[in-house]
């Protein structure tokens, strides 16, 4: 079975869904291909998103899909994009279940996914009392004793950010701290403890962290954790199609969400390192406006040739 549409969106998170909403309202034929496995499924609540603050990720997606499907030109395909070929004007996506969709424009909103959490006990608390974004979950951990698992330049950066929610935190670098002498002095000046022993385990109860146990015998008592995740892009199809990416795999886009391949766009976490749902959604809207503008201009120019 083949279906031809104006835009194919790969990824059904906040970015892909918001792009579909904008395009649906612009009367474009759209197919969203999504495997239903969002990165934030372990998170109890979505925060920092106006009108949806506190909603669970599943509630957020359900409401989004209900609103999007009110526009008859938008279709959601629960499947996995397995291969992409073609050029501007005719991109062909084949899914894992053998469906084929042909689109004039293509949007990669595939997000990023976590690499395996290699610290014993971290997976048990991830999304419950251990988080990656203080803007998303810092309020819930305000004034609490926290463990910040991070090293190098990011340690100083995180210390400054976390200090807006609590001044009771310890940096655990899980090995060599990667800090300069100047950075160590800066953290010492602000009375931020830095522990550079490898982490042996994280002890918790019912998903709530109790302490971080270090290999040197020290223990960091805390009721919450922020850590720097190891992320990879949710799909390598953009790179296979020829899109330029950074060393970390983030798709490189311009101010209009265009990739280096004509007709191909990317948005959300796949093309940004601002990991907030509302940021992803806004970038999806930007990509949708860019694609719609191109589609309308192409139709206008073609009509003028008749």
C-alpha cells in the first residue's frame, strides 16, 4: 500500500505532533509515523508547558492526538520508519510493517533516546526522583538535598543553575572531575562539595533516592538527583539520507528548521539540545510554517506556469 501526502513526519512527540497540528490547520495532507515509545515515558509529569503543566506524558499525547485528528487531512500511523529514500518533491518512507508513504516534504522529529544507564540503581529512580532537566523538575525538588552527577565544565554550569532551586547539593563526578583549578576554586568559594570517587550504587526505596554510595566509602545522602544523560538521536535515517549532523548526532538545521538536504526538515530534540517539551513543540510549529510556506510557494509558481 502506498499513500501520497504533502508532508511525512517521522516522530510523534511534542514536536512532531505540534507540526502536524499546524499543517492540518493549513489544509495539508500529513502522515505522522510514530512507534509509541517516547523517551519521557518514565516521567510522571510534564512541566513548564502552559495549560499542560503537571499532565502525564500519556495524557499529553492523548489530548494532542484528539485535537490533531479533528483535522481530516492529518493521519497518525502507529509504526516505525525503517527506510527513507528520494529527493525533494518525492520522499519515500517504508515502515517496519511494510507500509510505504510518499511525501513532498519530510520532517524528522525523532527526538533522542537514552543510552543504557550504567550506574547501578539509577534506572530504579529515573523519572521518579532522578531527572535530567532542572527546568522540568527543579520545582518539585526545591530546598531539598540533591546529588548532581556531572563532571567537567558542565559541573560548574549545573551548579549555577541548580542554585536557583536549592543550595543543598553535592556534585558527584563519578570519577576524575575534569575540572580546572580555577573551576575547583569557584565551586569551593560557593561551598559546593565535589566528590570524585566512582559511584558504587544509588540506594532507594520505591523509586525515591536515599543516598549515593561511592567506591571510596563515602555516602551522599539526598532525596533527589540530577544527572547528565548519554543521548543518541532517535533514528539515524536523517544522517543516512545525507543530512549533516553534529558530533553528538544532533541534526544541523538553519533558522527555518531546514537541514542540509532540500525538502528535509528537523525539529525538537533531534535538532536541538534544549530538552523541554514546550521548546520541542515550538520548534515543530516553526518547521511546519517553513514547510507550508514552501509548499504554497511551489503551488503558486506552478499555477502561474499554466
